[in-house]
C-alpha cells in the first residue's frame, strides 16, 4: 500500500512538472538603422555595427513610430530611421516583440540669402 501511495505521488509530481510551461529566454535588445522591411515575409532588416541583422516581426509585435502606435506596414516607410528592437531567440531566428522607430528628425530651417 505504501509503495502504491509513493508511486501515485511520484506520478502526480512528474505530470505537474511536465505540464508546467517552459520558461522563455529573457528578451534581448538591438539598436541600429532600418535597412528594409519585407511585408511578404514579415522580416525587418537593420544595420548594426556595420552588419545587417534580420528579425521576424510577429503579428502581435508592439510597434511605435516616435510616440505613436503604428503597424508593421509603417516600417517600409521608415527606411533610414534609427530603431530599437526587443526580441527573443526562437531557435536560430530573432523574433521581434517590440520595435521602436525614432521619429524623423526635423529639418533645420533654411534662410534665404540676399544678393
């Protein structure tokens, strides 16, 4: 009877441990300049330290363009802008969870020269 109770407890603990969700890796960050966004494959390529790095953009990714929320299609128009990407490694793939595109810098005012 005692062996049966021990077996039942062991199975219960083993089942609970197997059913517990796996801990995901903490997110990593990378900053750079947007090189391109491919809407077909949902991939964002940024240039960081003279290297190009590609991220898969999840449908649930939070995308900010300056202080405004945006959708992934806004990334195509943001080529050349500074960007900060929060991502997780999923196997060998970088998957973006949060993308912060820097607002376009205001162009300096020009003054007309008189001749």
